[in-house]
C-alpha cells in the first residue's frame, strides 16, 4: 500500500527512496500485504461455496511471489509447461493447477499429465486428439474442460479480448456440444468441467454475467446428453483502477453476481475463478530514476532508466500507469512525456502526463505495474533484466537479483 509520510512516499512501512538507493533502479517493488489482501478478498467472496481461485501466473511468475501465493492455499492457472514447472517449484498443489492455452505441445501435455495437474482447458478438437493420444502413451487418463468462447464482448483493449467471435481462443459457442460429444468417445479422456475466460481488464460485471448465462445453457445441454460436469471455471479478467476515474467492481461483487446465475448447480459442482491482474497489479510498482531532462520542440521529456523492455504495457496496450515522484514536490505541474532509453519511439512510460518539475537524479514510481510487468519484460537493447524486491511490513526482501552483462550471453554459443 502506497502512502506519503511527510514528503516521502512509502510502500507499507518502507521508504521507496531507501529501496532505490539500496537496490538501484529501475526495480520492481511489491507489497506482500497487498497481495495477501487481494487474495483474501476472493476467498471471502467464495466463502460457503464449493470452489477456489487459481492465480493466473502469467501475470507474475516470480518464484517468491508464487511461493507466497501458494502458501495461501489457492491454485494456479497456467498457460505453458514452464509455468507448470514454476508452480510446482513454488509449492502449488497440482490438483489445483488448471492448464489453458491454444498451443499446448506434445511435450507440455506429457509433462502436465505426469505431474497430475487437475485438468486441461482444451481449446480445439485437434488438441483433444493429441491429449488423448499422449494420455494413452503414458497410461494416465486426462481430465478435461473445454474452454468455450461464449461470444461476449468484454469491452476492453482489442489485444486482451478473448471471448468474442473471431478470436483464436476456445471452442466456438456453436460447437460446444459437438466438442463434448466428441470427447465422450475418447478412451483416455475424462470429461470434468467447462471453462470460459472472456478477456482482461474488464470493468463491468455485465459481460461476466452474459458469459455465465451462456455457459449455463451449455452445461444443461451437455448434461442432458449424459455427461456430468464437476467444475465450472469462470475464468479471470477482472479489471483494476489504473486511473482515478476508473471504477472496478470488487471480487465479492463479481463472484456473487456470477454464482447467482449458477445457483442451481451449487449442490453438485465446484467453481473456479482465475484472477491474475486483480491479485497482483496494484501490489507491484516500477521504481525508476530520471537520468536526463530535455525540452525538444517545446515538449518536456523525462528520460528514465526504465524502458519498454522492463514494462511494455504502455506501448503494447496504450496502457495508462499513474506516475508519482517519490518525494513530494510542490511546484506547478507541466505536461511531460516520461520515456525510456531504448531506440524506439514506442519506448514510453507515460505521455502528456502532468508532473511537477523534477530534477535530474530524482525517482519516479510507475504504479500498478505488478501484473504483466516483470513477466513480460525482455532484454531488448541488451539491457539485463532488472531486480525485484518484496516488501513485508518494514522488511525488504530481494526476490530477483539484477542480471549482469554476463547473463546476457547465457546459452549463447
Ligand atoms: C490471462 C488469463 C487469466 C487472467 O486474466 P486477468 O485479466 O489477469 O485476471 C485467466 N485465465 C486465463 C485462461 C488466462 O489466459
């Protein structure tokens, strides 16, 4: 949790300035308390219901973050063999790991089966064929859900829409029953549930409700055809308030509204939610130093040591992150572009943001960057991956060392 004490910005009980000096910049900073609170919100929402959440670990897959999350007893939503590996390493119960993704390879399927993940969220007929074949080879039956594309527009950025007609995700709504009937004939497949995930950074409840209604219809149809679904997986996608003007529904509201639609199933089904962003986004921030200032053609630039390789969201999704100086500055505010050092015009953290006059060498916090931040970072421009620290009350724990130049050559022959 961020707050100013006197003129200094703190994350929980730690002064951000102290982190910048001790660990260098740029650096990702996370609040353990915020992560725990965000998960507790979902747990509270699911109290008295038969169900659990699976943290979407593509949002942040740092080993210590995952370990802290697994300790809270929740499951994981994974999208690759690598994520299965990370989650097992972090102590997640494989029986709470669900595996989605449109392009699971044969090796990944075998790895998932041998490690006894709870189920595959299957996204195509050919994928089902391959899972059946691999299951036969390793003599382990595969539990599956179909990921159904319910044709719902979640009204979010095009790149994170997954539940609309014409995306690559899931089984088209109209083919849902056909998929289940197809799976029923497969020897090594155990039909276990149904899944839908319609997109990300969704700020309205209505699309979730619409998807739930459509999924409910399919559940009824499938069960009429003699199959039993044990799990209903409602996916993730709940948005967060990146800007003060945004209003995000609470997890409690999302869960209760969606489960209301499924209430006839309470007695014999388990419910899964797969939040990612709403667990970790507001728990992490990118701390960076202003290296230079310049005025080019009347435009004010602050050039930071964080670049698009560290945080790609602004340029990839035109995402907004509030940027705050970590020392209170009471000058007038001016329109400023906050940009990185990389040789791309798309390398910016914020455009036309109103900031006070900041001196060279001062620090800025790019807020709510805990999701799809570090996990999407790269070494572009041969910039070593940056450090990550976790704050626990008044303690700072280094959870990822800053990579070295030598690391850049790792694996290169
Ligand atoms: C990415 C993803 C999620 C998490 O989405 P958020 O918007 O981060 O909550 C959940 N389920 C699946 C299948 C995903 O791909």
